C-alpha cells in the first residue's frame, strides 16, 4: 500500500509482480466493481512468462484530473517513466484520460482497452453523478449489480461474476460512490492528444454493459487500433476467458520486445515467443475446424 498524495486517506493498493529490472511494466486498472486482485489470472500467467505486471486499486478520487495527478505521483514514486496500461471499463476510460493528461510529456507507451468507452455520456447518468456521494452503499451496489449479466451462463462466467460480486462487497461507500462519479461525470477523451499511442481494443460479442454504439465510438476514435474480439466473456473476460485475454495481451506487447519499452525480461523472450506462436497456430486451426 502506497500513499502519494498530501491526503493520508488516499491509499493506493497494488500487486507488483515479475522482474523489477523491467522499467516499462504493464499496469492493470480495474472497473468500478473491481479491486486489484481481479487480475490474478493475468498476474499469474504473465509473470510466469517473464513479464512485470502491476495490478492497482485506486483510492477515492472525485474527478478525473485528481485521479490523473495521483496516478502520475504514484508512477514517480515507483520510478516508472513509461508504462503500458490495461484498463477494464472505467479503468480503460481512466487510462485514456491519463494518456491525454500526460500527452505533453508522455508516460503511457501503449493502451489495452477492455470493454471500455471514451465518453461517459453513454451511461445517461451525468445528471446523477453529483449525487452518488450521498447514496448509501447498498444503493450504489444495486446500481453496479444492475449491469452484471443475468440468465443462464457457462460455469466460468458464473464463477467470474461471483468473484466480482464478492469484490464489490469489499468496497466501502466512498470507494463505490467515487468510482461511479468518475464513471458518469460528464467527460470524454480527446483523441488528438493520444493519437500516436499504440492501442488494442478488446471487447466481447456477447452480453456486456457496453452498448454497440459505445463500441462503435471506440473504433471510430482509434481507427488504427488492433482489435481483439472475444466471442464470449461478458463484462469480465479477464476472469472467465483468461487464456484468450492473456494471449491478446502478449500479442499486443510483442511489438515492444527488444526495445527499452519491453515489459518482459529479455532472457525469456525467445522461449516465450515460441510458445505464443504455438498457441496462435493452435487457436487458428481450432477456429478453422469450427
């Protein structure tokens, strides 16, 4: 746990795993309902392949600028000049806002945006954003749970949702209220400020909290982005489709191998790349058979 603001109540919790010699790690930012440990499947797999990954849980911030300033201080504290960001839903929006915020002296080397959005107005909640801080925790939890998938689900997705419900229960009123405020406060991403950053957009084809319109907006905003589509995975593919998500993360980070922005230990590269190629071949041949 790390405090970087003057306010002692603002505590960042994080898991920092993998080789510390890596100066440009991959940092994970969770969704509204998530804590740092929702990315445990990514931490376990990617560190096993030699990557340095950091999963974060942000403290209570009530506006995007305050979050960006706190995050910049955290990176300074960790002595990280440049980072790759993987953001899920709200985490993805904050990752884009941070890239925009630091565009004059860039801190973001690349972005992976999972089930994310670029404009908070899609939630039609901008007028209630200022009242979340007044609501009791059970009401806030109800709002969040309203976006979770219902109906028959495969066991992995059901387990993923159970895990997220459990994490949601661990969040206090101010944590939830502040995240919902960040999620719905009137704001959008200014693409011209982050045009040069390599982006992978990861989304699912089955039911998720994002409308088709929100996804289309993301494709328009980042016309050159790589697209990582998962047939299924719901709101939390990193939990219930972790093998696919981890593969897409590796494919995204491949472009930085051999540069100073590599998120992987150089000695692990050749064996790891071989493995990636094997999985790719295996996956594509499976798809052809279907």
